[in-house]
């Protein structure tokens, strides 16, 4: 092949290579915008931070940074909610200090929702913007008979702790809240205990109690509520029996 012809083919090849590289680069999606409010994930009775891994991974993929999604493991996972609320207070203070934010969002599963509500009830100026309760026994659960620790006594229906917790409004004014539950929850009995008066509620069919932490529909609701704070705009195939 003559030198001019070889040079011409090399030039064409270079253009094609450059074009293919541009197409490949352009096909790579940009990272989602950074979320401004950090999120604290709170586990339920006998659970730990590792049980919340699916939610954390989902939020990271949706644009929250690694530092903005914090999980907590209580010192005594079966312990009392008052002590857990103290641990929440310390963790939230640390999250705000390290992130520079002035508010946090909370996603709480099962008994973790009771500690979250006690924290909010006893600290009405708590720096919390939005809360998602996933299968939390707000009025107790009969399955507490099978549990142990101080958490067992506090989750019993009509326990003194729940009487105190439910003597006031569900959460302080200004905190946006939604409850999410499954219609086949064998841990929260009766299932309506996972609802709160006047609070938007999602009842889904049909993850398990633990499956709420991995359900695609639940993850979509959590992400959308934390981003938008508008329940009516959240995409889900679940059932909304009422607000």
C-alpha cells in the first residue's frame, strides 16, 4: 500500500476510533445529584446496621453520598427505647457535625420507630425533617410475648411506655411522616398497629416484616418520600387505604 493511501486509512481509522469513544463516553449516565439532607437508618428489635444494607445501597445508587447515609447499631439491640433514643440523639448530633447539615431524615424499621418517636416526643426541637416508619408497632404487638429484653415489655400492647408515647400527637409539628407496612406482617399483630392517626399510610402486598427492608416497592417509596416529601407523587403498586 502506498504511503498516501496508508496515511488516509490511518486518518479515517482515527476518526472512527474517536467517534466510537465519544459515543461510549456519552452513553455513561451522569451521577445523580447529591442529596442535601443526610439520612439515618434505624434498625428494629434484635437487628443491627447490616440488616439495613439494602436501603443504604439503594440510596447510594440514587445519589446520596457514602457519608450522607448513616446506620446505627444500638448498644443493646433488645433494650429499651428510652436508651435507644439517647443513642439516636448522640448519633444525629455527630451526623450534623460531620455533614454540615442542619437537619436529618430518618428511616426506622420495626421497634426502631418507637425509639425514633420517643426521641422526637422528648426533644420537640429535634433537627429532623422527614421520617419513614417501616412496620413499626406504634400501638404494640402481640408477638412481643415471644421477645425479650426491655424492648419486649415496651412493645406489649397498652404498655406504660406506649401509653406515654401515644398520649401526644404522633410526631412534632413540622416533621413530615409516612408509614409503610405489609399486609402479611406476622411480627406486627394486629397489622393496623403499624399506622399512625392522620399520617399517610402505605399497605403493600406482600413482603414479610424483614422483607420490607428489601422490597423494590418499599425502596421506591422511601427514596421518593425523602426526595420529594410529597406522598401523592410517589410511584407505587401498593395500596393506600387512607391518610
